[in-house]
């Protein structure tokens, strides 16, 4: 097919971005090519983005995919409105062979061309960030500003980060080499050798409800940049952001002279559960999944023909030992517990506090005082309904509301949840967090704090000592996993002890955060999301291991 976009054109446009991304993953310094502020996209961008989102509602999104055997779609925004978008339902027996057909040319294009095409896809998505923000907001329940940033530039950063790692890993080995082995008085042995990064096959990206782009882009672009075709299977309640992504990817691939079927969409009918069917197809060689531990474990056990990357549930913990900025600690924790109604895989759940209290710059604070002050800090942060709506967003599904309401019966309620009315979206289910006091001394093997309770629920767990807190931290990370760990201490010995637990159990640690950086936020190109070393996730976003097993190097030797 004729290319409207040539590699030299793409190189002139995007090679500087690729080089900067490669530099950033090596230095781990702050860098992002995608603006965080809505005004950076132009005066008309907000109105244009909203209009584009509204224009797609109630329509049929025809991607021109082979194997379309019907139409489906039943998304309802957590804020109330029905989206009414219909998506292609596919026959995998037709679609999968069509996806595989274009992989030879995509493989032969080489790592640089693939990286540049991927960056062009991300560039076009970036130009439509306002539109994507509304799509993320109305499928995930994130408030607009969070949907804009996390679903837009931060997700795009994570996708670009994966492209950079993919390029780095694929180019470690030269494309060709002349080999000559001396043989003394005889002529040397001489061979010409070529080395080609070859893809595994078709990758299946199984999207999540809460962060469809942020969690979806790393696997999508890691697989595509390493030569694989990618089949995107969105969460049935969060299809639109990934459907738009697939639409853009197919357009760019076609314009660059590649088969657009290298990226395709698979949307399920209500209750169909096609992820299980697709996951065990022999054509599927890679799987990326974010979601429940139960299904993640199923994939790891049953999709044996594929390399499976999972992010599952975990028990995120903060150890409170001491602080020299009590007010800053409370404020930081209050924001972390409140952001997106605690529906982040990195939100703290267990707050481990010595029952005798902690030393602070405001004097010694008992366990009860710390809990009461933190509850008051959350209450103050969310006391104004307008600010509460901007921080909380909406509960993503009824299961979260059920868990939230049940949590109040688990122990003494230190902070009761309240209903917040969203005047713009009166059907939205908005609730402030609940905080429950529990005691680790009871040693209940079924204690609520020993499992993840996803949503705006936290447990203030009284422990005998900081050492006991570290023992409990170690146990929960080892048995249940953790995406994040936080700690507050003024003791160098305690700091080293917390760090040692996290090093041994492979958990990402944040120490003494009291400013504008929060334990549940990570920056692409610098921070690793997950470690791949504990049960919460078997991969890290993003490191070399996340991309290196998506391709193999095949060598061809020729007699010189």
C-alpha cells in the first residue's frame, strides 16, 4: 500500500522526541512532551474536544475491521448519561488471521520505523486530549481534570515510555555483523551475520474500567513497537477511550503504508466474557491485563501459550512512626485517600499506627489523636461540595458502593462517608471516604486489613510498636502484594528498616511525603509503577523486562 507518511518524514518529526525519551529513561529526570494544562492545547480546544465527544455519542464507530459480525455497546457514564456508542463485534476466526497478515512487513520495517509510527499515533492522540478526557471521564468516573491529566498526557507519557524501552531493547544487538575467526596459517573463518528482532505474534490487551488509557497504553505500545499486532479488548464499561485509540492507530498505520489490521478492537456483548475465549487462542502470544486478582491468576494459569503481564490487587500500606511535619503529613494523606474516591490501584488502604502514638513537631500524638486529626483533615479537604466533586469524581460501579457501605460495620468508624451531590450530573454516585479503626492485636486471620477493599475505604490499624507495623507490612506485601508503600519517620534506623522490608519484598516505597507529591502518583520516565516482584503485579511499568520478552532475535549466518 502506498505510504502517505514516509520514514524520513516521521524521523524528521519524531526522532528528537524518541531521543529525548531515551535520555529520560536513562537519567530518570523529569520530562514530558505532553502538556498537563488544558490551556496548552489552544483557545478552542476545550470546546472542540467536548463537541467531538458529543458528536460520537449515539453513533456507530465503524473501524472497517475484517470479521465484524454485529454491533454492540452499552456504556453508561458513572455520571449518569448513556453514551449510546455502538462498536464492532468480531468473529476472531476472521479477524485474527487478518491481523497476522500484516506482521511480516511490520517486522521488516525495523525498530526505528516502528517507534516513529507509534510516536505519530501518540502525537495524534495528544492533539485530541480534550476529546479523550471526556471519553475517560464518562467511562471511568474520574473528575474532568483527573481524566484530562491521567487519561491524557500521563497516559501518553506511559505509552511513549514503553516505546522508548522497546527501541532500547531491540537495538542492543546490531542489525548485522561481519565475523572473522583467525586460523593461524590458514585463511580465517568468515561469516556474515544478520540479527532481526521478530515479534511473538498477536498481543491481547485487556483494558480496565478505572484507567483505560493509563493502564492500557504501556502494553499496547510495548507490543506494537516490538513488531506484534495488538487486539484491544476493552472493559465493557470503558470502551470509548480505547476504541478511539484503535481508530487513530489504524489511520496512522494505513497512512504509513502498513496494514491497519495490526491494531484492532474486540468489544463483547453483555455477559459474553470474550476475554477468556481470546486469551487461550493459539494466535495470542502476549497478554496485558489490569484488574482483579481472580482473573489475573486465571490468565497466568490457563493462557499457557502466551507471555502474560498482569497488574492485580494489592494491600497498599502506610507506616506512621514519627514526623517533623504533622500538618503536612495529614494533608498529604488526606489528599491521597480522597483522590478519585480511592479507586486507584496505588491508593493507601492500611494506615499502621502504634497504639502509644507517634512523635511529631506538634508534640506527641496518641493513636486516637492521629486518627481523629486525619479524619478531620479529610473532612476539611472535602467539606466544600464543589471541591469534593473535583477530587472524588464518581464511584465507578455499584460494587464499589457496596464495599463502601459494608465497611462501616467492620469496626469503629473514625470518619463516616457522606453523599455529595453533583449539580452538573445529579445521577452521579459521589461519596466521601470512610475510615475504620481496627486493632492488629486481635490477630484475626480474616481481618479486613489483610485483603484489598477497593474504593474509598481505609483502615487505621493500631499496632503495638513500629516493629510490629513492619512485620505486618512485610506479611501483607508478601501474601497479598502492594503497588505502593508509604512511611513517615524521623528515625534513620526506622527508615532503613522500612527500606529493607521493601527491598526484600519488592515494593515501591515513598518516604515522608508532605508536599505536592503523593504516594498514589507516579511519573513516567522516572518512577516505576509496580515492581513485578510481589503478588500485586508480575511486571513493572515500565522497565526493560516489560518489553524484552515481547520479541526474539533471530540470527541468519551466511558464508562470507
